[in-house]
């Protein structure tokens, strides 16, 4: 009899990465022990992380210190399954040496990274993302079509899963109905091996990306959804291989493949939802043509739009889209501006009118002078605002991200508890199955989708209606607003205002040297006298430098009366009061003051009784009075009248019916304020400076305005809304820009915000209830892994479908007109 020779005993080593016992250890230069080359490679990647360095040295991570010039790059990411994946990538990038800041958007599938160019570069950052188990491409690279590739893998995987399910059903039916015979066992064994063979393509095509990302996140101590699916699926697969080799026990190949397939189906549905949510931005970019026809001395020439410069003359034929923003030089026609404003009706444009890039020239050939190209166009600016909105995450989004990040370790802990309990009660196999069900049920996919998808779809819907929100936070703030303050001029009234009267007294002379005629003033209906023209030339020349709506109305009136302007030597706007300037008039370099009575009083100008009486009569007629003076005296008056928007009273009534408190903040005098209070039916606070307007904006208040005076108030309010014709200052201070010059967008927007917040709350409520009930059933052993996976997918489908309902939210439609003030 031959006996086996005794072998010397030896101590078993433990892998420093995965913790498995190894008989043939591998080591690195540091002496760490690994069970296989893969674990050694993972350890090498980990060693590059500043987190690992900090852990070994016992020090905490400090913010990155910039040594050189900072650069920024936007990486396009693929392979992220939920917002917790985005959180993981963002956290790891922030811990990477040389990275100053990193923001990752799950919805956009992009990472916005600011880094120190002396320490790291784009390629190293790309490598860092790949080490986490995700794909990354640089802006100058062509990303692989993830959607098409994923669809093909899903199709092949689906065929394999169908095979496993059919074979599995036959084997189960054999046991249930007593069809098992010794003669059929070899055939059963063959089909069981075939289940193993057909499950491998599913695990490789659909499961390998999940395994790679799940392992990377687990080894970094930041488990995510990939980790949960990896542990669950490959536990079921490993148990099945063990039972197949042992020749006894149940096989779960069909369960493992079905889990991967169902999760992948959920991912596919999310990809479609994300594509839909970004359509508003993509539609803007796609509508701007690549080429344009410029008019040169040699004739027409076709060039790329990227080569155009402001000031060039561009020809646009009927049926073509405008390639740039510009002013019409010759020709006229109807233009479809629905891309920018949401207004379905064509707008007729004539020489001197502004047209926007991306809008459609329906009829009539025109030539335009380019004023803005590329990113400077209205379409480019709107696209930029929408992109920025994704990076400005709302408090609700940040809360959902934190909850998703916490859910994964909680799920792992609950699964471990379930395994220990059921392993003690019914054995290791039952323990693994119950733990697998818990892992799948507790996946935070629905929680991560609940908020961002709803908010971004709402942003897109608003953009389609001509309402641009700077951030998703704006929707949250709008839903909480209790008070709304309106600016009057240009907001509740229709611009432009019109000059109704110019008054110049018979004496004193307009200029110190007596230039100008002493002809008496003529009635406005009969034309301007010479003295009024002299006065209007001075006032118009100064106001031509201002962006205030009143100034623009005066300038237009002066132009209509063929007044020639003089370029001021100096110009200064005084918010809430008026302007001060000097004109290069011979022997007259005195400051010229144009504005309200407060500006005049503050600078010590006297007002004659004749002018006071005329100003009083103008106010009695409901006009806004502009004083103009120099040399210590007021020289004349300009009276302007306003028209109330036709929709204003109806809009105010709608907002009041929603329980909102409404007020008007205006710089008009008290008497004019009382007239407007009677006309509009809401409180009017008159005679306010910009600082005084800000003092009224306490609490959850929205400010709606458009003029240069409103910039501080728009910035100080909880949320500021700027009308389309507002100045750049107002737009930069506003959280919302109404591209359509129509107040009906205001109640529509408030309704949209409340609907969006209701959808978010529904989704969050569903996600919490689903997780609490589902985890309870799974831990009690009442839910099989396949049904747990199906429940997880259906939960994500429910949240996605509920969010997608925002795509059906009605767009803003209206008829735009005005009625004269009585």
C-alpha cells in the first residue's frame, strides 16, 4: 500500500486587497501580499490615491494648494448608473493630487474639473476616472456611442437570458410535476452546463462593466450601486457553479443573468430619460447653421459660421435660419422665433429690427449686419445658462445625493445581518439568497433619480416656453415664494413709453449765450418749435447714453423729430434719480442734470413756478415727469405716458387667487403711485430709491423687473425675474429670464415650479416607502432575488415615468397686445 508522503506545514498568507487566503502569494516592492496579479494591480492604483497616502501617514487631507496656473476641462463620462456614481467620481477626483475642484453631473454625464496644470493634466485625470471603472473622453475626442453599444449588448444579453429562463423553467417543471426519471438525468445535466455557458456572455457583456466599477468602489471604501449588484449577482453565480460541480443543490444561473438583464433594462430606460431631458439644450445648438453667406465687394461668399465676425454683412434667404444675431439692413419678412421665445406666431421684422441666431426666415430675402456670433448670440447665451443650471445643484438634489451615498453602506450592513440570521436558521444557501434580495431591494437608484431628473425636465420645459432658469434651485425657491414685488415701468406697463409732452418756458434762455429762438412753444400735434428742438437736442444727446426705458423713449422721440445728437464729454447714471453729463457745447461746459425732482433738489437747481405748475398738471394727467436743467435752473420738462399691458390685471388676479401677496415698487412720486394703485388694484409703494426697494424684500419674496434700477433688488430678493427687454445688469442679477415679453409667463412659471416640487416629493416618498417595505419583506425571507431585482427596476421605472410627466406639462401660449391707460 502506497501512502502519501507527509509535507511540511507552512503558514497561510492573506491577500492585502481582497482578504482571501493564498497558497502562492505574490508580493510588491513594499512587501504587501496578494493572491493574484489583478489584486496587485488594484493595489498599485490605490497607491496613487492621496487618500491612501493620507491613511498611511495618519494625516488628514488638505485642500489642494495651487502651485501653477489653473486650467479647467470637461470630461464626458459613461458607465455611471445613478447619482451615487457621480458622487463617487466627484469625491475621488477631489482627492486626486493637483485637482482644485471637481463637479460631476449624473444627468449630463460630465465632470467639470479645475486643476493645477503644474501638477496634473487632462490625460492623468482621464486615467484617474478610468481607474474607478468608468469611461472618460476629452472634449477633442470622439466619444464612443455608448447608447448604441449598450443597446447591442442588451440585445445579445436578452437572447441569452431568454435561453436560461426557458431551460430553467423546464428543469423546475420536471421537479414540480414529478417528471424526473433516471433516463432524463443526462439531458438535464447537459442543459445545466448549457445554462452555465449561456450565462457567461451575459456576465461579460452586461455584467463586466458593473463588476469593474463595483470592485473599484468597494476597494476604496465607498461602495455604490455597482457594488451591491456585483456582490449579489456574482454570489448567485458562484453558488451555482459550486452546486453544479458538486452535483447537488439548486442552480441560480437564470437568477444571476436575469438580475443583470433587469438592471440593464432599468439603465436603458434612464438613458432615454436623460436624452429627453437634455433636448432643450441640444435643440438650441442644432438650430444654428454651420455655414453662412456673406456679402462682399466681389459678391456672395459661403463661409463657416465660426469664421464670421461682428460687423460683417450676411445674406439670409427665405427658408434659411439666421446664423448670427444681427440688425436687418435691407429687406423684410416674417420670422419664426419659437425656438427662443416659445411664441408660435411669426413676427414681422423690418430694417433696423434685431434678429436672432437659430430663428427661421419664413419669407423675404434679407441682409443683416452681424452683431453677435457663436457663444455671444442669444441662443449661445441661453445654452450656456441651461448648462450652468445643471452644475448649480439645488438643496434637494444635494440632500438626495447624500441619502443615496448613505443607503449603500446601510444596504450592505442589512444584507450581512440577514445572511448571518438565515445562515444560522436555514444554511448558507438560504442566507446568501436572502442577503442577495436585501442588496437588490435596497439599491438607491430610485432615490438618486427622484430629484435631478424631475428638475432638469422642468428646466427644459420652461426653456421651450421661453423661460430660462439659471439653476434648478430657482424652481425650489419659486415654489416657496409668498410675496411678489413688481417694478412698474416695463413690467406691468408696456414698453416703450411714449413722450406725450415737451415743455420749455418762454424764459430763461436755453443756453447762457442765448443761442436758440425765442419762438413760443407749439402744441405737440403741430410739431416742435425751434426752442423745443434745442432743448430736446440737449436732453436726447445725454439720454442716448442711458439704458433706462424712459431714456430710450426720449431718444426715440428725438430721432422721430430729426434731432441730431452730440456725444457727451462725461456721463454718470444715478440709480433711482437720473443722469448727470457734460456736452461739448461752446462756452457751456456746465453739468446737465436730467431725472426726477429728487435729483434736481439734491443738486440745488431752482424750479420756477411756471415749471412747477406745468409739472403738476402733467402728473394730474398720469404722466411721468422728467426734469432737465443746468446752470442752477430747471430749463424744461418731458412728460411720458405709459400703457398698461392687456394681460396685467388678469395676471395679478391669477397670482392673488394662488394666495400670493402682491405689491408694486416704483420710483414714481406718491401721487402717481396712488393713481397706479387704483388702476391695478394692488398696493403701490412709490418714491423708492434702489436701496429702499431692497428693504422691502424680506422673507420669501420674488422681484419682477427689467430696468437698470432693478438690478440690486433682483439680486437681493429670494428669486429675481427679468423681462426679456431688460438691461444686461438686470439679467445678470436675475435668477429667471423671461424671453417672451409677456406677464402670463409668471403664473405659468409658478405653477410649473409647484408641479415640479410635487413630482419630486412623490418620487422621494415612493423611494422611501419602497425601500422600507421592500427591505422588510426581503429580510423576512418573503422575496426571491428575481422578484427583488424586478421590484428594484420597477421602482426606478416608476420614478422615471413620474418625472417624465413633466414633458407633458402644457407649454405657455398667449395672445400679446396692450390697451391704452384710461
